C-alpha cells in the first residue's frame, strides 16, 4: 500500500512541479514509495525512512501554516495514520532484525505533540469588546418606547437597519429561548421549478398580523401569537415554464393610508441630523378601499395590491389590483423579469425594481426602476440607467432600453430627504462587458439615489468600475445617523460582495470613510473587453489583506489538497480583480479564480445596525469560485445548467461562461477554513472590532459531525435593543444569538431545515411577549434541506414581561 500511495503522490507531485508549484509532494511521494519498496523487501530501513518522511512533513507543514490545526490536519493525517499502521506488531515484527521502531515512534509522538499544541492556537478569530456608549441607555429606552413593537418593512423600517428596539431578550436571559410556535406554509418545490428555489422571506409584523410570502409568491397573514393562518392569497403563477432562473420571494411591503409622514428614523427626543421635510398632507390619505395594503411582487413580473385585513385584491389599484411589469419592455418572455425582492414603499410612492436572468443573453428586459402612486397604481416616473437623464414615463409605443443595469436587492427610503437608495446590479452578462451600454456603465455595481417624487437622479457612487466579476450590490443599503467629526451625519452604509463597506453621506453621496482608487490588474483582458486600471478600495473592508496562495489550499487529506494545489496552478489568479480568462481547451490555463466569488463576502442579507449603540453587525463569507470563458464554438457544443452555476450561454457575446465553486475532487472547499464569520464594526470609530468564526459542518459534510470550522451563510442578521443579535443563515440548521459587544455565542436553537433568510423580532400587541422569527425553508442552490417552516422563538411566557433591563 505504501508503494501505491507514494507513487500516486509522486505522479501528482510531478504535475504540480510542472505547473510551478511546491516540490514537497514529489519528494514526499518518492520517500513514501521507497519506504513501500523497502517494506516489500522486508528491510527495517523502511521504518527509518518513513520516520524521516513523517518528521520532514511535519516540519514542512509548520513552515507553511504554523500551528493552524485545520490546515495541519490535511497535510499530515494520512501520513500519521500510515505511520501508526507500520507500528502494528504484525508489520514491524515481520521484518528481520531490530531497530527502526523507536525513530518512527518518536516521529509520531512529535507530530502528535504538534497537533496538541495546535489546539491552543487560533489565527483567525479576533476577540474584542466594544465599549458601552454613555448615551446609549437613554437612546435604547427612547427607541423601545417609540417604536419597539412592530417590524413594518423588510429591514424593519425603510431605513433598513434590521434593528428591533425591544429590550425584553438580553444576554442574561437569551439562553431561555424556546420554540413558541411553528407554521407550515405547505409550499414546496415542484417538478417544474428551477434549482434556484429558496425560502428567503423576512416576515412583517404590523397591523396586528404577520405577513409572509412563499417561493411561489403566495402571500399569507398569520396571528403573531399563535402562528395561526388568517388568510392567504395565491396569485397562481405559471409553475411549469422552464425559463425561470429563480423561484424566490424575500418579502412583501406594507402601506397604511393613516400613517403620518416620516421625518426621521430617530424617535422623539433622540438626536438626528436628518433634514425634516415639511409635508403639506399631515393627515390620512383619502382612499376608497384598502386603507391598509400589502404590496407583493410575483415571478410572473407583476405587482399585486392586497387588502392587509382580508387578503383580497384592491380592485381600484392598477388593473383590478395588479400592475404588469412587462409594460414598456422590449423583451417580454416569461420568466426573464423576476422581482425577487419586495418593493419599497413611502407615503405616496411605491418603488419597484426587478432582477433579470443572469448570463443568458444580451437581449434581456430593461433594468428600469419605476415609481407608482400608492393609491391608484398610476406610473409616476421611470428611471432607466441607459437613459439616466430621463425619468418621465415613456410615451406610448416606446420601450425601455433592453439589458440596462437592474436592481435586484431591496432599496431604502429616507422620506425626510425625499430620496430612494438603490443597490444596483450589473448589465447582464456579468463576466464579459465588451458591449456594455456606454450611458449606463457608471450605474453598474453602484448606489444610486433618486428623487422619490420625480425619479430624477440625485447622486451616484460606483463601487466597482466595469464590473466583470458579478460584484454587484445585493444588500439593502442601511441608513443611520452617525457621529462624524463631532456632529450627527445622515449616513448610508452599503455592504458589497467584494467585501468593501462604503459609508456615504446619504444627502450628498460624499464618502464619510475614504475609498481611494488603487491600481488593479488591467492587462490581458478577454478579447473584445476592457479593464479598469483602478478600483475604489474602502478603508473599511473585510477583503483579506493578502491574496490567496498555493499554501492556502485545503482538503481532507494530502491527496485532495494536492489536487486543489494543481487546480490553483491551472487557473489565473492575481488577487480580487483577476481578469476573466478564456479557456480554449488547449493551453495549461483553465480559467480564473474569482475570489471573492459571485456569492460574495456580503450578499443580499445586508448588515444590521444598532443605531443606539452605534454598532454595525455583519456575517462575512470567504469562498472562491472557478470561472472560465468558453469560446462560442466550444460553448455551443456543451450543455448549460439552466441556473446560475455551470455553463451559462451569454448569447450575443463571443463567450459563454462556466461558474462553479472552488472545490476539490471530493467536493470539499479548496480554500482553507474558516469560510464564515460573525463580525462587528464600531461606528463611532469606523474600526473593525470582534470577528469570530461561525457555524459547523454538521449539516453539510458527508458525516454529520459538527466541526467548528466556520461555514458560509446566505442571509443576514437582526439586532435588538436588548443587546442580542441573531443569525440563522449558516449551512448548519441553527438560529444563533450573540452578544453585540463581543460576539460571544449566547444560545442556539435547532431549525427543521436550512435557515437562509433574515430573522426578525417583534413584540406581541396582546401579551407584550418578544418573539424572534425565522423562515426555515432551505435553499436549492446551496443544497440545504428544503422545508416550509416559519419558526418563532420566545422566552417562557411567565418570564417575558419581567425581563431584566438591557445593558448599553
């Protein structure tokens, strides 16, 4: 066996050396093979030689990764086990003579001691304490009194801070959380659904009800105390059309005609520098029906308006309660215009955007963003990034520009400033930009601020120039007033896939945290494309300081780690802006490593902000992808996947693209763990503080062992006035609670399926009990267990109203 293992390692080692990689595997393979030859020849020098190989391997491993246990393991585990095998009496006693056993035993002991020492080293977690603010306690109490019960929008409010002001659940009592109720939607993946089907909904709690939607856009109202269904509306979308790329609904929107104009996110008495806009209509808005409405989008590209009390269509809105989003589009094929995120709603304007099918072709629906009257559904304005200076509705017979950049995430609104903030995606296709629309280029991967009343452009900030890496902005921009240079400033905080966090004055678009332009690789773009020579790099960033290298490759054994090293060397990699690379099937280069990959360091879950404590809470991920541009002639001979992974056609361009996770042949990540964290930023200093690996391999590994490696998460966090943050989006099925000051894990509750959704929290109008709720429905593309469970957690009923006060 030693001979075969050694020869296999040596052969792959030769391959790696020829690619410019490490010589270790060739040398180790030869040493192990020679040990095998000597063993077959019944020579005790086999034990001596193997002891040298093991000792040298241990020294080499420490030189590469120091005492990092999870990196040492795949380098040494098989060699260590083979050494133990050689010590078995049936093997070493069969060899004539004496000697060899002691040096091998010594090498094994030294390797084991290295492993023990590695248990006490941690090179990844950052332990820190965010000090309490002297004014936080009063602000926490004011916010809890002002608006502590409801969750009225996807991000809790139109500011998208994901902050529940309630203080009942605290670090002192969160360990007592228990399931309060579970609701089953009954909506499951069907035979005609795409791979990318997911339950990503964030419920609303308002009007004395919980409101959710399902992947097939069924809207359901529930009793917040029991989870009992009150009503449901099924729009009966077409479920058999194979052209859908996604089947996702992240939430619905709520509108109340009696709601007062919003001047600021801060409660009465709390400091805020947001400009107060005088309103000429302080009273209720006159409506003939549906004074309280749920606005929801469907995968068939419509917006529906429902009576929030009954679930019936609001007949006076649009066309009998429905607006068709294909109106004005030049491309109208079903399934290619997909509003996966809820619209954003203000007092008078409903702002609607949508995603389009990624990487299919250059002939896609327009990315136009439209504003509709909240009462009548009349189109008020339409801003098409390909016609950025126009916002008036198009005259009859004209079309919006096909394939212009879209906004697929959730936008935020500051009604006091009269602005809506759009997180922009890319003009599709994502990975080749040789025929991008010139007028629209600066709106790709940008934050765009539009006038809420007119749709006119007020300012734009681009986070990636000529983005060919799918580094668009999926997370909702979070609005918060921060302390800056001794004064309160209205800020916008945007997380991005590339890991940079951009902090802007939301009134002007000016940077509050520097983001200087820095050189990036700009040579050898794909034929017909171009590259920007510089990109903006925010001073507040979770982008790793050092690019990945061969020594960062991982695996479960030396063999799949060696395979990952070969894959690494076969791909072009020059850091986070490595140019997309053509694979013509003839050269040694098989494409490019794109890290961060298209799932990003930060995705659609966005950030959570504690505006009282001035803390930003995040869940960064670190997973690279392999991408290769395939010439059209070769691409036409290959079959596509029909979802966002695999071969994407990109018709209308010279290249298709293949996108796949950077995995070993055994299916394990090639990049070393941790792959997922929870983290925090002190907004008073704009400095990163604690950062702790998060999640286990219990539900994603072939064997259900909960290894604490830190796993990716898709979804975001919620934080509360009690000083506890929650996240349920990891690849293992738990809702977890953390102390916002230091990131300590305080509690975890098991979920029945994947929780790839943002949790939320509210207080019962009837009992005063605080709930934390999450959809555990799984994610088709990530491979987490699918389900239909909305799960609510709460403190025991008797203890809830008397919970201790929150710490500042």
